C-alpha cells in the first residue's frame, strides 16, 4: 500500500451529499474516508469532494469538463470517482451524448495517470419508461467502457428505488432523488469497499 493516497470524489449533488432541500450536505466521502482509514491505517489520505448541485455533464451548458480540467491541472490524484448524468437525464439529454461527455471527463483524469472509478446512475422516484430506458442505456455504456486504469462500480444495482422495500426507501432516499445522510453513508460504504478491493488488487499485481 502506498504511503499516501489521494482521491477526488467528483460529480453533482449526489457527490456533494445534498439533502433536506440543500439545507444540509453529507457527502458519501465521509464514510468512504472511514472505510479507507480502517483498511489502510498507516497510509496518509487526502479525499477531496467536488460536487456541484444541478451541474450537467453535456457541455454546453454543463461544466463537468472544465471543472475536472481545473482540478486535475492543480493536483495529481491516484483515484478519481465520477458520478454524473442524473441531471442530464432529467433534462432529456440522449444517453449517448451523456456517455461521450463523461468519457471526455474520464480521459482528462486518465491522462494525468490517475485511476478512474466510474459509478452508474442510480434510480429516482420518477417512474417513466423513457427515462428508465435512457438511464439503462447510459449505465450500459458506463459498464461496458474499457480503458487502461478505468474501473466501474454499479451503484444503480446497490441503491434501488422502485424494487426496494418501503423501509429501504424511507431510510435511503430524502426526496425521491437525493439520499438521506444514512443513504450517503451506505453509498460511501459500498463504494469504499469496492475501492479497497481495487487498491488491494493493484498492490497485489505489483508484488
């Protein structure tokens, strides 16, 4: 395990930890940091959070690309965790447009030597065949994408909405789209456990 580990959690309101209509924020990075501290107690860690509520991946008008360019120009990260596309789907953007815009962002991070962990887009309370189809198509693109140092985690399968029990929805979801503090902690746990396995796998391959 490296002595230092630098991570950027990048995205929109779901990365920022938006809940209670924006009156409070509880980023999943809080729990992620705890998971990493428990697994790698002797490693120094820096976890930055860059989540902008309402931002779009597709540009213009979205600023995902300019934001990640700015972050990666200022600092070298070992891992960049991306979650984006929720707002784009809400605006009616096509799945392929969102995917190619995400790819541009991933490529910026990969060009710096960082590892990318892309998260699939979770469900929301709105039930729409058109929306569900576009989300499923986007998530398929994210899952099937291949590049050196590109990794993916299927967050969509871990935080269901429509197939979940009422108690799960009440605990995890704040407003049908954003999560509760407990929901963000759950997100940080499942993402963190996956990231730990990836880091250990990379370390093992270096031995």
